[in-house]
C-alpha cells in the first residue's frame, strides 16, 4: 500500500475536494492519498466527502495554516 501526495495549497472550495476525488479514482482500493490544503473550509468538506463516499479519513492535522488529510480509498464493490 502506498501513499500519494496531492499539494492543493492556495486553492479554494470546492477545488481541493474535486481534485482529491479525481486523484482517488486513479488509486487502488486501500491506497492512501495525503492532501495538503490551506482553505479552512476544506476541514468540513473532506469530513463530509469521506462520510458520503465511504473513503476513510484516517488522519487529519494542521500546522502553520496547512491542513493535512490522509484518505484511504474504500474497497471496490464486488462485481
């Protein structure tokens, strides 16, 4: 399992969530995406996004105005 870094600092809502969603589509189930964002609205946005999509928000932190989110892609639905 790997972790991909997506630096979205400076982008405003809804761009961080939209770009993270696009990046997650390219990952395998169980892989992690670390997103860096500076928009304070992204905290609520990513929590809601993960709750809605079923991806897991496994870590969240903030340092010097930069929010870090680690999202684990959910398992693919069985065919």
